[in-house]
C-alpha cells in the first residue's frame, strides 16, 4: 500500500503537456460559479406528490361512503385505485427519462436514473396489483374462476389484450432492472430491451379510457389525463429529438485525437464549433454516439475528464466491453452525436467552500475536471489497486500545486490493511481533519462508493454534503 500526500508544495511542477499527450486545460483562478441549490428538486418533489393526490382524487369523490360493503367491492375498488396510481407513475417514469433539459439540469441525470429505478419497482407492483385485484374482484362478482374471468376480459373488453401485453413488457423490463441481472447483460442488450418500456405507454393508453371507471366518462378528469399524456409526449419529443438536434447542429463535434492513458484506458479529444457557448461544468456527463461503423447505433454516458476550455473537450474511457474497445480505434474527424449535458455532481452544487474528492480507478475523470473549478484547498483521495491503475497522475500532480490541493494515492487491494485503515472513519479524519465541514464527491466502483459513504457517515459527514458522481447509469 502506498499513501502519498502531494500538497501545494508537492514535488511535481509545471505544465502537464510536458508529460505527453495533449495539455490539460489551463488553470485560471476558479470561476465564480453560481450556486445551484436544491430548491428546484423540492418543488419537483412537491409537484410529484400533488399529482399523485390529483390522480387518485376522482375515485375518492366518485365513491359514496358506505358503498364498499363486500369483499368483491373492496377488491375492485383497490384494483381501480392501484390502476390510477400505476397510470400516473407510468407518466412520471417516461417524463423522467425524456431527457428534458429542465429536469436534467434541475434534478440531475444521476438522480433521475436512481429515482427511475426505484420508482420502477413501485410501478411494477402497482400494475401487477391492479391486474390481480381487478381479475379476482370481477371473478367474485360474476362467480367465475380466475382463469375464466381472464378469458372474459380478453374476449369482451376493448383494449385489454394490449393492456396485458403492456404488463408483460413491464415484468420483462423490471426483471432486467435488477442490478445483478443488469450487470450480467451487455449494456447494449439491456439498453435496447429497456427502450421497449415506451411501448407500455402506447399499449396501456387505450384501456384506461375505454374501460376506466373514472376516465371513461367525458369531463374534466378525462380531459386532464389526456392533457397529461400529450405533455409527456411533447417532453419526450423535445428532450430526445429536437433539443439534441439543435445542440449538434450548433456545435458539430468531431474526434480530434485518441490518446492511450494505460493499456485499457484512452482519452478521446473532441473539437467543434462555438464550444465556449456550451454550458458545461466539471463533473457533468453527456451521452455520446460516435458515428462510425460498429459504434453509431450505441449511445453511452461518459463524463468529461477536463473542464471545458472553449478549444476542446475530453472524455477518458476504460475499456470494459466491445463498444469501449472500439473507441480505441476512432479516427480523427469522426463525427459525434451528443446529448446533454447532465449531472449535479459539480462545484456549483457544493454547500461548503472546501471539498474532499474520493475516486477509484477510471472514476477519477469527472473529479479531475471538477478540480479546475473548485476553490483552492480541496483534497483528493485516489484509490487504485496498482500504480499502473492510476490515471492522469501527471495532471493531478500539477493541479495539486496549481490549485493548492492535497492529493493522496492509496494503492493496494481492498483487503490490504493499509487501504482499509486509510478509508476508515478514523483514517479519513486523520487525512482531512475538517472532514465534516467539507462537501465530499465520490466516483468509482460501487463497492468503493458504498464503503466510503458508510465511513463518511460514521465520521459525522451530513448526508447532504455527500455527492455521488455517476460511474454507471
């Protein structure tokens, strides 16, 4: 295990361009980034709960007191309520993944992805409960068996075949969303299977208005739900199609160079038009589609590994699969289609003047970019298994001096006594005595992030001061 401290008076000085590759962005005094607080997230959270109440309220107003007298009535009522909840959650799910700029900037793509994953489980439960409760409730009312009642519903009710198909797609997508299953699948397969979830919105639309007790009668409730569908569809078209088209027509990004950082990591430099007009912050990520054979049909999220400087952009990518392996062979001039930016793990979202950054492996990329925009006096802990796994270390050493940043390289296996001691609550407090008065940014493998968050919380760091940069989405 090696733990090396490189404070402002560290041993390595000068411009990182001396160490090969393209020079890093120059490091002027940190810009006065406007603080971007959590007020927008609180407003959106309030709107979510207000919308949920509004979705269920029509059932409450249409159900007279004392009308639910038997088991069948209770089951049917519960089925209708869960159906309204499921319909509302489906709209919210699609809206969160519409990549609407207002949501991406206000909430952050990483938070939206986590909320989408967590809410997806609730949506799946609501859909299955809606289906099961109504089938059993109707079967009791009509004195049918469950299987016979399913046949009646499919045969005699409009749009229920498509509704059952939508439920099946949700079960499939929900199963692939389990972390263990997702990790075992190629990203490209998972991504394209996940895209089929948009069919749920289309397939589930009809039965809500042809069979829904609250949505079938013409009136303000029906009109409001249709307006909700139209607004979500408009957000989807704008966020997924129109806004990216305008962004790419304006900036016309191309690959400028591909530089090997290690045997399994490359940095991709890009140039384009009007790069100074890009609203980019260190720590944010974009979704990149490289328009060359074998890559054009895939879009992957990668963070910037250097702050925007108006001349070029850079992302540093670790080879972990077929797509990232192909990126090593990109030719200069290759066109790039990009969507974003997204992410709230930035210097503009800090709550304190000083910061601690904890990176693991290729997770150093977004944190290295943030170092250029954080005030002087930040600290960086970089975990790596071997010295060869340390990336961009010449730039980090240079930034340590230019930004008066303390940098520790903690080298060794997770089972080694040295790294375990350094990354413990006591070890972190010894390295950074004012730990609880700093924002902490983390990016790296999930195991490192989880263990670091536990240690930070045990060391007394408030949860609101811990920011997680996206390592996988």
